[in-house]
C-alpha cells in the first residue's frame, strides 16, 4: 500500500491522570495517515499508551475515530461527534463541556 492509498483519520483518546482527591482526564485528538479506521485506532492507541505512561497517566480504553474528507488544511474538520440529547442547550453544555473543572487555555481579550 502506498501513502496515496491511505486516508487521513483523527482519533480521540481519553487519558486518566490519577490523583489522591480528584483524577484529571485529558481528551486528545491526534492525526493519522492510515489504511482504514482499524489501522488509525491501533496506531493511536499505541501512541496514547506511550504518552500516558511517560506522564504517569493511564489510557482509559476510549478511542473514537473520524475519517477526514480529503487532505487536511486550513479549516478542515478533523473530528466530529454527534450526540442525541433531551437537554436544553445550557444544560447540555454544562453537563459535557462547561463543568467548571476544565483546564484549558484562554483567548486573550484585546
């Protein structure tokens, strides 16, 4: 198989960093040139196990793959997850994305 026969895949994996009181969980999305979903996930899981071990974490076993349409470039969608929910917008965001315990960078206000 040549490189041109391979597609681009992003794989989202979750790593747990145990602590005495509260564990931290990191969601990582990595980019892979792979033959198919199975190949991309297999390679991502090997990488995330090394990453987690290096930093004292553990791979949780969650991997979600997404096939990118064409070559990645500016504005390319590299991951998408759709979830059905009966929650209101605010409740959904609070439950899944804005719990108050996220460790993320900020965009500087000008």
